[in-house]
């Protein structure tokens, strides 16, 4: 478990580097690619963050050895063991007075009920659960406020435009409600079981409503609320990594821009100017109420808004032919993120099985290592392997001293 947790931390470092590379690439060449492609690239990284650890290929680029995962012991130079056939295995250690003088410090895996890594894992798990609970409770409270203060739209003109766009998107069979809420300053889509499009208390003309509905229905068709839920899970898991929160901001900005592209597909300059004016018209000084589990027509951040308006008003020719190569490269980097750092599996693969596999009424693991260390004259236990030969259990220990390495086999029964 400790090695899995360490691999998880190293995976976070590797994907953080991928995030920085994508940001730098978008800053230099982002205008040459569509916002949909940029959003899809972030989605690939997001899925890579949630999936279990990818396999390590060829032992990893960097191998991280953890010498403190092995226990170090020193046996008395004069300690002697005489094991007779008729002696009970359990009495061998007790009958030898030299054993009591052996300094047997606790290691990470030996002789401890918990370790620093276990404490860190516990704190990480508690914090992850707290972050996840915070966002879910905030969303529940937001939905309660909508049910209490939101009002169903009764204006026939607004409903007619809403249903027309809904039918155009082939979503007329979906139960999507339209509400007006005084505590929001921007239109948004929210709700998983009962999705709703929220409108602020403003007077919109028919053309503005048409653009707003197209935008929010695009969010619904792309399952962006599900993507946001995946991000809640990701932020909860990687709460310690600030780059994940930064990635969320970048991804949401590209998500809104990609919806703009879908709405303005094949639109002329005049229609683009009108769309930009609709966005600016929804900007207010007050902060709109929302949760991470909702879309927002006006995404926060002056820089993001400026880039979004520039993309709307001055579209550039997109390099569509590079979409597949770019996605393939990002996918490969994400899948190989687990192969950047490889934790040396010394203790996990060798020592852990010994605890549960030791037969009853046999020498303890501590006793086995003490005998082996006495035979080698002290040193460090590096590996403990359990082998089955003709139905009998044998422990194979690798002990390293300053200048030698010993391989010792011990039968715990005899």
C-alpha cells in the first residue's frame, strides 16, 4: 500500500509536468487549434488523472530506491545458535541469552502497527473526503436555493424560443426545465437528475435568447456536467497539487470557448459582434452564485474573458489536420506518466507476503531474520522471499553488509 501511495504521488508529479507543457503549447500555438481540441486534450489528461496507476514500462525512466523501507540490524559478533532436531522451534530464541542483546529497531514494515506513510495516507484520505463532501454539499445547497427561489418561465415568447432550439438539437424528449433566478447574473446549466437552464432576471431579446439557449444546450449535449463531476473527484484526490486547480480553470475557459465555436459555426462578423455584446451585457460587478457542478455563460477572470472575446471577434484558421497527432501524443504521455518514476519494489514484493504466509507454531519473521543476521555477522535485510518446494515453505533472505551480500535459506519449521 505504501508503494502504491508513493507511485500515486510520483504520477501526480509526472502529470503536473504534462499540464505545464500543454499550457506552454497553448500559450504559443493555441490560436492555431480549435477550442474543442484544446478542451478534448484537457479531458484526456483529466481521465488519466482518475484512472488507476498506469503500468511501469522498462522499470521507469527514473528509479526511486527507498533504503529506509528496509530494516537494518546488527547482531552480536559472538552470538551462537545451536538448533537441535528435538528442540521446539519456539524455544530456540528464548534459550539463547545473546538474542536479548540484539538491537532490533523498528522499520517501516517490520515490527510496526503503523508507519509515517500510513499517517500521511490517512491525512490524505480524510482531506480528500472533506473536499469532496464540501463540493457536494455546496451543490446540494445551491439546488435547494433554486427550488426555493427559482421561478418557472411562463412567458410564451421565451418558451417558444426555448422549445424551438430544443427541438433543433433533438432534445425535445429530455426533461430540461427553464427557470429564472434572481441570485444568478449569468445563464447556466445545472442539475444531474433534473437538469435546468437558469436565466438571470434581465430582459433579453429573441436573438440573445436564441444564442444563450444554443450555448447551454451544447453544454448538455457534450455531458459537461458529468465532466465537472469528474473534476470534483480529481480535485478531491489531488487536493495537494495546485496545478490541478489551475488545470480546472484552463479547462473551463476552453470549454466555454468551444461552446462559442459550436454556436457561431459558419456565422458572419455581424453575428459574432452581437454574440460578444450578449456576453458583455451579462457582466455584472456582483459575483454570480454557482457551484463547480454547473456551467456558466460568463466565465470568471478578466484575462479569460478577453481571450474569449478575441477568439469570437477575430477567429483564425484552425489546423484541423493536427488534431489526431496532438491527441495521440497527449494520450501517450498520459498513459506513460506512470513510467517516469518507478519506486523500487523491494519491500512490497518481498517482505509483505512473509507476514501472512508464516505457518503457525513456527519461528516468527523476527526470529528468522535474527538467525540470518547472526550467520552473516550483521548487516541490512534487503529482501525476504517465501518459496514453496515440495509442499514445504522456505524463506530466502538477502542480507547486505558493507562489502558482501549473503543469500540465506531458512526453513521456519525446522
